C-alpha cells in the first residue's frame, strides 16, 4: 500500500457513521487526577537584576465519557506504536468506514481507474459538500470521507474485509455520548519582578481558582477520544490516542503596585501534568492507579517567562478505568 499520512481527525470522521451493528458494546473511560505542586522561578540578568517567584497549586480533575465498539475484531491496530503501521491502519479503517457511510446513505462507491473517473469522483464530492449548505459539520464530514477514499485510490482492495481473524476492538465516539467532567483548582504565585514602567524591581502576586462541573466545551467529550483493546494482550490491552480535559473557567487576580486586576478565563491543567497523564494512558492496563512525583519545568500558570528558569515538582495521584458504564451525573452544563 502506498504510504500516505492523512491529516484527518479519526474520532470526528467516525462520528459521522450512520448506523451501528446490533451487537454494539459500550465502555466508559473514567480518569481522575489529583495533585499538589510547588515551583520556583528565578532569573538573574545584569539589566533586570534578580527576579524570582514561588508558586503552589492544588488541583482535582475528573473525566467520564463513553465510547462504542461494533464488537468486530480487526487485524490492524489503529493506535499501533509504530507511526507507519498506525497511519496505514487508520487510512484503511477510515476508507472502509467512509464506504459504509456512503452506501448506508443510499449511494454507491466505485473506485475509478482513470483520470476521468477520478475527476468524476471529485465532482461527486463537491456536489455532496455543496448540498450541505451552511452546515459546517456536514461539509467537514463529507470532505473527510472522500479524503479517506482518495488515500486508498491506488490500492482499492483494502476496502474489502480482511480474510484473517482479527484481535483488535475499536472503541469510537458516537453522537450524543454521555460525558461528565469536573475541575477544582487553586494556584498562588508570589514574587518580585522587574517593572518596565518604574524601572525597578517590584513585588507581585497572582491567584487563580476554578471550581466547576461540566465546564463548557464545543463538542461532546467522546469526540476527543479513540481507544483500542488488544484481545490477545492480557497485561496491557488498552491503547488510548489522546487525553483531553476541558479547562475550568475561573478567576485570575493579578496584583502589582498595590493594585489588583481580575478577569474570568480558562484555567487549564499544567502542561507537565497533562503530558504525564497522556503518556501514562497511551498504552496501559484497562484499570489502575498510581502515585508519582513529576518534575515540572514549565510555569504552572502556563505562561512562559522571557528569562530565567522554572523548577518544581508535582505529587500526582492518578486513577483510571475503561470498563462497562456506570451511572453518570448528567448535570446540565454551565
């Protein structure tokens, strides 16, 4: 198969599927992250002198969302650790899914073998996209489906089901999936920094806080996720493509020169903690918990300093589970 790297969002494309098999199964992804962290920032320059600050934070994040599988066993792992194998598997799966969607909608997909035929398929894509009108989601889904088809144009045999028995279950997003998230956090920073206006070192402080259930997000949380279960791996059967949590919305209060300014804004998880959770769940058991210390070199508030360096430690408690669904609090989003 020709090696093609698709710049497609697999969860978003799969969401466009119009039907599920009778034996569909559902699993819930539950992740809870709780941590405390402290960090110091220091900068020594001849021009600005000795600037420094200390930061402390305490945060608690919870996620629940659901994914579905048609219970079919696949021969390829669309989340394979090998980049090339992963791209090939995704290309094939996307193209097969696109073919099913087109046929389920009453259409017919014939892979063209001539330049004229390819031009006709392009025209068909343009007509279907135009039929979406101003529906941006419809237009995006249509273009993604056809992009997957064009990706396997030189090897149409991959659109047919594999003969050999598979071992991988794909768990994918679906319209209207149940989800729940919660964030509770406080962050305090105090220090001394150079004032460009007063041309001197001055004290400052920054305080952030958020306490929110189901913070606003633009799409269902499940569309951010894709999971694979390897039925032949008894130890670490779960593969998870991404880890995402919507940022809580809260207040930031910044004090300098004795004056405090306040604003309401998103309060994201610190990059170092998010990176650890993402890597830890990329290939893991279907459930587990652990407590670790993680070194933090990027500022806790997510704002990079022009000079100096930040050093700190987060003490993280992580718990996760990918299992049969449990009752979920469907409190209306704020």
